[in-house]
C-alpha cells in the first residue's frame, strides 16, 4: 500500500494520506520518546528523534506501507513497516538509537530486523544508548558506577573505636550503596518485561553488560531486599557461628 506523508507527530508516528483519507501511521514494533513519558528515560531525545523521522519522511513524500497480518487492528493506529524507496524506516530509526523496540509475540514479522538494529545502536552507544547524554539509561548506570567507585575510595575508620564523625561518614557510604543497589534491582526487575520501554533497553547486550559491571562493582556492599548488605550478613553469620573452645 502506498501513502503520502502529511506530517510527523513523533519519532514513530506520522499522519499519512491513504486513498484520500488522513490516518495516523505508527512504525510497527517501535516505541518513541514522549514528553508525557513516565518510564525511565522515556522523555529523552523527544525533539531530536522526531526531527530525524521528519528528515526521513518529508511532507509530501511517498511511502510504502507493509503490514504484519497478525497485528492488524491491534491498536488505534495503522501499524506498518514503512519504506521510503529502499530505506526501511522502522529499522533505520532503531539503528540511529532514536526509538526502542516492542513486540506482541516472538513471531512478529518485522521485529527481528528492527531489534537487531537496536542492538547495533546500543553496541555503538548512540542516541538513547549513549553514555554521554545525561537522560539515557546507560548514562544513568554509568553515573551510578562513578558514585560507587568514589565511595569505595573514601578513607574511613570502620573500627569499633572510630570517632563519631567517622561512623557518620561510613553511614553516608552505606546509604550510597543502598541507593545504588535499589537502582540496580529496579533495572534488573525490568528485564522481565522486554516488550516495554525500560525492558527493551536493559535487555540489550551492551546495557546488560553495564548492569553486570555495576553489580560486580558493588560486590559484598550490595544490598538485597532485606535492607542488609551482603557484607553485613556475612559478619552477622560469622559472629553467630559457635567456635570450638581451644581451637
């Protein structure tokens, strides 16, 4: 099916004239940043991503719409694989790191190609996967790593005889470890929902590697759900272990 571009609404949505009727078309298997987004990083690069789609689909240009029959009517939009000449727009937007991916089932016709483009963008650290753009998830993970590295370099007296100010300093450090552990656990939990915004990002190989690095950096200073660090748990267990007299 052919259509004429009328206007671009977001990084994955545009209005098209189809057989004389204007309809909103959404790039199938993609999710776009939005100024109304509530998920972590979903308000990142809203204008930049929209501008890129507008560049690829100028007003009045002709596009070809292909459909995944299994998804027809799944939303209120015309969900389509969009081609401008030989360019597969859905894939190219993902490859530029300007949209994430979503899917209905593992059998979605176009998902594989679009998903691979997203993986490639993440591997290169561009767009929504850049560590240099403050609002992205990779940048936030990197910031958490920096905070932990700094805290681990603090010189703090942790002995029982340490003065009050040193104990307060150690409490500050543990608060950092707790906060970073909470961030890690939240992102790790999102890996269970790969079709959603955050899940689509944190299940990418490059981002999973970042999360793994953060967990390794925390080491025994990681705080599981019970509010006690692994270090503290080990200390408690050691103190509770009976010692044979004379050993």
